[in-house]
């Protein structure tokens, strides 16, 4: 057989394999890029930045739960039971405000029935630029409407592997197909004061705390306006349930030792006062719940809390506990500042086993 025929056979085989791959991926659609899940296939929900966009565009829902890794342990079944919604959970671990804003815009554009957004806010990220996005390489071909770059998806070895992985996991009953399970990491960690303290690397030389500069204030306002207020203003039919993710007392120690505590508190004040002005916003903060914040058994590290706290947050929001309003915000901010500025952080580390 001539070399020309071998080359033709080789490329014919490649073409057939590519066609088979494309048909499998398009049919199963493991990232939900084209449609909602097929009923005949057991999908495993994982890898947020690859599947969240498809979930937002193609699933049936009227509420979303979003935020960072701090919000990954929420259970949509509990949220739906409490608030009478049909929700999806679409957090993004390590996300900045811009990335989460873009995701909310996708949900709003894709779903005219969207009624509610639950969003856990990390206050310490307010000082970052409004367009900051540190995630790195992104599957942009899954986010745009350009069909000509879809070959990166339907010919993707990674997507094909996911199809076979999902199929295998479904056969043995180990696929995580519910939003309660989706990116829930609770069972992977130990929540205890001993564990948290053993992994905490304290800054030994405390820096002097300073106030926000005018430039930093403008950065914060720009971040809030672009990534929160603009969306809230344009969507008065949507209820935004916003809350400040409760840092542990070790998280506050980290901020204090870094000399950032005044800036953090001032940034939070700008955030809170900006958002409680809107009728379609309900804003909550649990920072003055000292039983929560100071009990390190609630945490796996200085900021990540257990799913029991996620559950408690839902119940507090349902009952409007810790709701911030124009009438109580000044008292809240005053108590918060007094407590965290004057707290004896050194006492946390006394009598520790050596």
C-alpha cells in the first residue's frame, strides 16, 4: 500500500473519531451549553466555571444562590422550602465582584422568570479594582454566542472524558446530580478550634491601622456601582438577598494584624449604606453575632464555615434577623467597630498546646 493511501486512511480515521466525539458531546452536552440535561443520562455536577453558564442559560429556575466558596455549602432544597422558590446554586470559588456580576447578568438575560438572588458578599474584596479577575485561563467559548468556536467544546478531550466519567459514576450511584451536593465540600474537612488554630499562620509584627484614602474610597464606590448597584437598579422586579459572609475572629485578627481593620470597617460602611437604599434589596450582616464569629468550631480555617452555618444563615434571613435598615445601621456599625477594634486578639492564642 502506498504512503498516500496510508495518509488518507490515517486522516479518515481521525475524521471519523472527531465526528464520533462531536456527536457524543453534542448529544450528551456535559456542560449544558446547548440545552438542559437529558433525562436518560446521569450528570455529575462539578467544575463551576465550565457548567455554571449552561446551568444559568438552560435550567428551569426562578432564584439563584451565588457567591464564592463560602456559599458552596448552601442547599437549594432548604432554600426552596423556606422561601418557596425553585432555585439553582451557581457559586464561583475565588470569584471577584466582576465575575459574579457577569454571572448575575447572564441569569437575568436568560431567564425572564428570575425573582430572587441570594448572594454572599466578601467585604475584604471591596478594595480590589472593579474589573479585577484573577482566575486566569477561562473557557470563554462556553460563554459567548459564537458558534464558530464551539469546536473547542465538541472536540474537547476533557469534555469527552467527563461524559464517560459521569456515565461511570451514575452506574455505581456516586454521581453528584443535585444542587445540594454540587461543589459542597463540607464533608471533606474538620471543623474545630484546634484544627483552625493549628493551620493559622499569624502575622507577628502588627502594622498600624490606617484609614481609607480618597483613591481607595473611589475604588470601592466604583466596584459597588458597577458590580452591584447598576444591576440592582435595572432589575427592580428581582429581590436581592445580600449578606456579608461572617469572618471568624481569626479572620478579624488577620485583618487587624495587617493594619487593615479601619479600612475594612470603612469599606463595609460604604457598602452597607449604599445598598440599603434600594427597596428590592434586603441586606444582612452577622458580624455582631459573636457566638458565631468567636466560636472557631464553626470553621475549617479563618473564613470558611460549615454547612450548618449556611443553613442557619438561611433561617436568619427568612426570619429577618440581622437585617440592616436605615433605622439600625448606625447602631450596628458602632457596635461592630467597638467590638473588633478593641478585641483582645492575643487572648485567642493563650494557653495553646505546644
